[in-house]
């Protein structure tokens, strides 16, 4: 099986590549290595994963941009992948507000380029699209919430399901561009025959993640703790997200790609059993590291949600899948990895 992973040097993409290469598949990693530039940092980040994957058997690396249709087409024609995991994207809400055109070119135009490249060489191929919970926009804020000492929670106890409307709400340009790719992936399945799995992801975290303040908050907080640097919390810190260990995410991708599940849309996160507030993460990091850092509080950011928790029942049933790594265990793995790779901390963005 040949698998092409766009954004393959990112945290999600690199774990996908490592998993399938280890199973004997030929994996083509396609990345332009621009993550740090997106977040306005002059430090290197995903270059670590790029070099890491160079050591892996069955991995071919292609440095190029999904917006370059000619280059993308040449790559697809050369390798003729059976399946694509489309993890490339611009993941920052703040970036999308500052530069909506660039955000669109990467997330929306880049996605249709990938779909067309796959259709050209393998019209019955499989595509996994890394979508986001941001496609639901501020419709999520219509769910009644309650406040506790360290967190907010949905009063219903259930998460947001795939039937939540995406209409008539504020998405941010990021949410719109990702929704565009989400809808194209669905339509290419229904009208053009590509089998697509659209995974609307909540907070995915794990080793080899290079967090910035605007994206990758678990890794960002962990890095700041180990650096002894202050953390800024926007809002009161009680905002809650469901979190999913990256290996559990890859398990879901694998079950879709290698199984017989037809094209579908899945919410993908830790679900109600794996939720975390910012204050709770700070407490866990204090316990794990034995350190305290200065925590500064600032105003809520526009479009921040107090609670987002995925209802993952559909994915659990259709894919015979469930999260296996609890939040505290996963955070401990992240801290241990960072401590074992201290040069990462030395070169991480100082902010």
C-alpha cells in the first residue's frame, strides 16, 4: 500500500507516516516546512520531524507546497498513492484573521488541489481529511453550560455531534477555509467516487508537537513550564476542550483506511471522558514537573469558546474504535519526551 501524507512533518502527519512505514507501507511525506513562519517565529519546529523521518525505512520525503498544482501533480503521478492523509494546513485562528487570503489558499485551494491530484491518478482512492471542530463556529455556544471551580461544562453531559449546524454563525476565516475543504471532501465522495473520511478534530496532542500560543496549547504550556517561562491565559482558564492522544487518532485513521467503512464525517476527539481545562492542565504540569511558573490572565480572545467537547459515539461505533490514552497519562508522555529532548526546549520559541 502506498500512502501519501501531506503535512507529513507535522505532529499528526509524522505519526501517521511512522505508523504506516512501520507496517511496511511505502509512505510519501509531503511538506513545505512553513509551520514556524505561519506563527511568526524564526525558530525551527517541524524540521525536527522532517529529519526524524529521514531515518525511517519506507519513507520518501518531498519538500513542496500543496498550492503548487504542477509540483503536487508530478508527485502523485510518480508515486500513484492508494491513500492520502491530508494533514497539511494553516491551523491558526489568529493567522486567518490577519491574512484570510493566505489562509484560504492553503486550507481551501490546497485541499481541492490534493483531491484533484488523487482523482487524476487513482479515482477510487481513499482520502482522510483532517478537518476541525471550528466548522461548527459559534453554534457551539448555544449549548447550555454550567460553571464549576476549575472548569465550565455542558449541562447535558454530552458533546457536540456531527448534526450540529454549520450555518448562520461566526466561524473565523480559519473555520470557513477548513469547512470548504471539509465539504469538498464530502462531495468528491458522493459525486466523484473517492472514499473520504472527514475527521473533525478537537485538540490533538502528543510527542513531537511544537506548540505555539495560538495552536497546540498542551505542548505550548508544557514547554513553558520546562523553560520556566510565564504563561498567558486568555479568559479565566476554566475553558474546556476534549483532548486526544495522537496515537489514538492514528488508530482511527488506520481503521477507516484499511477497513470497509464507507465515506463519512466523524467528530474526532477524546470525548466526554477526556476533557481538560486550562487551569487543570496547569495543575497537572505543576505536579509532573515540580515547578511553578507565572500565570498571567488577559481578556478573552474573540471567538474563544468556553466549552467544546466532541460527541464521538459515531466514530466509536462505525470504526470500532475508542480513545485509549487518558489525558493525564498523555501529558506525562509529552513532558517525558520534552525532558529527554532538551535541545528542543533550547530552540523552542521563547515568546
